[in-house]
């Protein structure tokens, strides 16, 4: 699906997609979450309560009762991006839509439509799940990795995605599967870097 050939579909689908959240149409989906952007707001609210800054009508006692459920690097990011962090989710949602469009650029429109409006996809957006940022980093990682000229740069989104959530570190296997008979400096660097989080979190 090239954009110029499918701009009407792109525009119409995007408006429908946005309308689901503007008009709370997501409430008609079989979702278990009742609050919009719950995951993303949790990170923002935890940082606000922990630092006693910009506290809104939230129960900090309840939020701080338990440990922060994500790696603490999220709080470091908030130190830098506060208070605009709360609105970054909208940028990630727009990027998610563009990535899905790009991913299905060689497929029929119906496949893109079904995936985009599936309960899993809507739940991902409705919760404001931080996997939106992880998926963006993985997408950048794969684009750089598939480019011989910029392959070394793929290390950076790879590392960052792994620090934000541990599961992307399994991607280091890709470096070794690719041209498996050849061991070069990139593979050695990736192997060393991949071991650091396991040492750090052990």
C-alpha cells in the first residue's frame, strides 16, 4: 500500500482510528481496562507522587504503596521529559499507525484494517501501553540492521529497548543468525552489551 496510491484509505482509516478514542468507542470492545491510557498515566503519576511535583487528583498513597513495576530508567526519562511526558503518548500512537501502514505496504488493505482495529491493537492504544515505545525502537532497530551502511547504529535502539523492558534483548540472536559463519566486532559488542542487563538486574 503506497501512500500516494492509497491516500484516501490512509486518511479515512486514520480518522476512524482516532475517532475510536475521541468518542470513547473503545468502550464497545471487550477490553478489561476502563481508563484511557492507564499504563502511561501510571508512569507519569508515579513520578509525580514520588517527587511530589504536579500532583493532580490522584491517590499517591495507593500509587506509592507498591514498588514501581517498570525498570527505573522510565523514571530517569521522566526526569528529562517532565511534564511533557504525559502527552508523548499521542506522538507514539501516531507513529504506531504509520508503522502498521508501512508494515503492510505490500499487502491488501483488508489485512491492515483488521490488524489495526483488532481488540489487541485497540487495547494496546487504550491502555497507553509502553510497548508502543518498545515497538518503535524495535522498528528502528530492524530498519538500521537491514541497512549495511548503518547496521552498527542498530545497537543503540537495541540497547534502549532492552533497558526499557528486558524482552527485546532476545533480539541479539538476530546479529548471530545473520551471516552465522562470520564473527565480527559488531557481534562481539552486542554479546557483551546483552550480558550487562542480566548482570545489573541479577
